[in-house]
C-alpha cells in the first residue's frame, strides 16, 4: 500500500475536524443543498433529489493534512461533476466563467476548491460509507469527498454550494470567526489546491516545518473530536 508523502496509516476512520468536541449539527428532517453565487437565482435542492442522478461508487484512502490516512474506504453517492452538470450548470448565465466552488456544512464549516479540482473524476457527494448511510461522525446526511486533496476540503454535513467567479479574499465566507476559530486556524495560510500527492499542505510554510506542528497538535484534536458513537473502532 502506497501512501502520499508524509502520511501514515491509522486504524479505522477517526472523527476529526475543526468542530473539535462540538456534537454533529442538527439536520432538518428534509435536508437540502442551497446553491448560490453566480447562478441566475439561488436554488434549494432537496437532498432526496440526488436519488434521481446516476450513482457513483469509489474506493479511496482519506488523507488528513495533519498526517494520518484512513485506508480502504468505500464511498457511494453522486459524482460532483454529474451534480454540477445536471443541477447547477443549467442555472449559470452564459458568459460566466466559474473559477471556484465553495462547500458549506450545517456546522458552518467551509472549504474552497478550484473548479478544475472540484470537477475531477474522483470527487463525490457521498451519502454512504462502507455500505451504511453516513453517520454523524463522518458527515451525515451527505458530505463532499475529494480523496486527492487533504481532508479539510471534504466538507461534512454538506448544505451549501457557492458558485464563484473569482477567488474570494476570505475563503470561509459567512462563517463567523468566533464559532469557527478552528477553521480559521486550520485554514491560516491554506494551500489553494491542497493536492495530497504533491504534498500541498500549506501555502507558504514548508512541509518540514508544517508536519511537526501538525504532529504536535493532532493528538489533542483527535481526543477532542472523538465521539462515543464513533464507528472508527469497528472497522
Ligand atoms: N463540516 C465539517 N466538515 C469537515 C470538518 C469539520 O470540522 N466540519 N473537518 C475537516 C477535516 S480537517 C478533516 S480531516 C475531515 C475529517 O473527516 P472525518 O471526521 O470523517 O474523519 O473532515 C473535514 N470536513
Ligand atoms: Mo484534517
């Protein structure tokens, strides 16, 4: 098994993130994905509509920028490129050049992705992991999964996609600083592509400096993020 440079395999699949000890966000009974930005008008797409699109399955490892990798995960959902072409693109006015998509979660987490990376063949809106509906640890009811990029791109509890025509100055848009200090700390000096095989961990910090810092803080993040209902140990 080959892992990207600087990564080590862990057992299972830990719950991890800037949410730290916060419980998973409450999800409405009929969840939706809001589409906004450079579309002719904002749209509210019931998550249930995903069932109308072709299913996509994907076997992939999952790499956190802090250095751990969960291996051999099996995802199922809809290819983001399919969702984009079928649902979003028809509402984008002609002459509009989309440069980025921004993915928001019910917990007000955000990730920013170039349009080329977002439409890559291995990017999914996933609803199932290893044959089960996503649990709250791993992003219920649906999450982005972009296995070729560091894990922080893969927004859990997905509820918003913003269509952007320029790289925004603030990658985290409407996320309030207070509720999302962790996100801002993590994203400080973020890399604009975050590709794992190129080891694009940080915008300016070199990896030899970034990795030891991540190693130092990872155990506390993992401890705080761990939840009693985690499926991590079952695998
Ligand atoms: N909504 C939301 N998505 C998120 C996060 C988060 O805190 N909230 N953390 C990110 C980070 S840093 C990682 S490594 C992965 C972890 O996914 P997991 O908890 O399923 O292992 O989710 C990413 N997506
Ligand atoms: Mo991460």
